[in-house]
C-alpha cells in the first residue's frame, strides 16, 4: 500500500509491524510538503490501528533522508505558514504513541537526522552518515532534539560545526543504537520483538509524557 502519490510506501512484513519507506529517491528522500503530510497522515492512521504495535521508518535506494526539500522551501510564499506546518509534522512524529524505529542507510542529515532522532531506536548500517550540516548555510540546528539523544557537549559540537559523522562514530557517541549489515532487516526484527511485549505502548506513552516539549511552535 502506498500513500501520498507514492512518496511514502506503507508495507507490512507481519500484522503487528508496519514499514514506512520514504520514496523520493531522485531527491535523496528529502522531506517535501507532500512527504511530510503523507508521513503525518500515515502515523495518525496507525496511531489508532489496533493491529499495529510498532513502526519502522526507512528511506528508499540506500538513503535515509537528506532533510527538508530546499528547492521547495526557497519558493515558499509564506514562511509563517511553513513554520506552523513543519511544527505540526514534528509533533506527529515525536508524539506518535507506538514504538518507532529508524533504519538508517546513507545520509540522515538536517531534517533527516531530526526524523531519525524523533524515533525511539536508531539502527544504522555501515554506509550511514549523520549530522546537521545545514548550519554551514546559516540554518539553525535542532539543538534541543540532538541534546535529547546525546550528551550536551557532543550536541553542542555537532550543532555548532555541522560536522557529519560516520556510522562507527555515531555508535560511539550514542546517535545510533546499533550498526549492522542490514539495518532494515534488523529494525524489522527488533520491531517484531517489541510488538510482542504487551507493555510496549504503555511504556512509549510514559516516555512521551516524561520528555520536555521540544516543539513549541
């Protein structure tokens, strides 16, 4: 099943686990307006789907996500409306009430890293590259979000320099939980294991309730 004119592909490997694949390969799976809405709509739908107990998010053709679509942003006629829409998108991901696992191949940068960090678990393969390089163009990094996953000194360094780290360093500093040969396969296995736990959704809701509000727009 696909949504958003195929910018997002929804599939099930088993009844309790849903895989959402960002599918804009020619744009390195950049988060266009349509893709953000498709992802938000899919998560909203799955939040009330009693058969779904865990979700894996990944990208097509060896890239997780290159961030927001800069060409689209450059032609935006209303920055204020864009800010409101982007904040709503971030909330829908960050406050999704069921376990979310990011399977990361290739680049997960800028808004793509933000998406991965809003997931509960991040599993990367050896090709993964993660960072907030948009700061080199004067676009602020999501410091509070990065700091919610790694230590504050590490978050400061990554967000001030825009440095992109490889998979082994990402594992060492805590940006990802595992580095494996096949991140999608491992993420699906983990999602299946989590889905078998009767308390997983209650724990996720407890985690959400204990976190600071990272999106104040």
